[in-house]
C-alpha cells in the first residue's frame, strides 16, 4: 500500500515538472500556466533571455490577451527579438534586418548587371549573325537591301550603347 502511494507521488512529480518560466521564477507551475506550452523545462535559456529583455509580467499579459493559435508565433518572435537584443543591446534585431536589406540590394544590383550582360551578349550575337549574312550575300554577288542595311545599323547602334 505504501509502495503504491510512493509510486503515485513519483509519477505526479514527474508529470508536474515546472516549465522553464516557473522554474526561473521559482514558483509552482499550475495546470493552466500560460508559459508551459512555449517554454519547456528543457530550454531554460529561451525564457531567461525573454524575461531579461521584456519581463515575465509583460510576456504573461501579452500571451493572455492573445488568441491561443497565435501564441506560438508570438513566443518565437519574442525569443528572436530578445536574443538579438542580448547580442546587440543598441540595435537589436534592427541590425540584422538592415544587414539583410543591404544584402538584398546588393544581390538585386548583381542580378541587373548580369541581365544587362546577357542582353549585350545576345545583341552582339545577333549583330554578328546579321553582318555575316550580309557579307555572304555581298560575296555571292548580291546587294545589301535597304531593310538588311537598316537592321544591321540598328543592331550595331544598340550594341555600341553597352560599351
């Protein structure tokens, strides 16, 4: 009889392990703890960082006012922002956002340059093919027609713009 009661206490203690928030705040983790689903006991650093930056009371109020289906996203955002603020106390996550923005601008400029280079190569290839066809026509005794002549000069003019 004593053994069964001891086993029940052990299993109740194992299942009622406090979440990381309640453990850090040194309080009992109750059944409806707002922190328990998002700050498991295995990840105490997550809540410690969020608590240091935002405070447990503010996070608790925020989560209680929010719809249950959105709480997970909010906690992920809070953890991200708190980690960024601990790493960079002045700029926080804004530094990372700015860095990514500069990287996007740089990549867009590289893409535009590559597209212009591809266009230049295509124009050069077309101009070369037209000039070769005109030369072959002249070599065979034919004459350059006015349409072929204007096409050739247009392509040469457009190719010259890239230089």
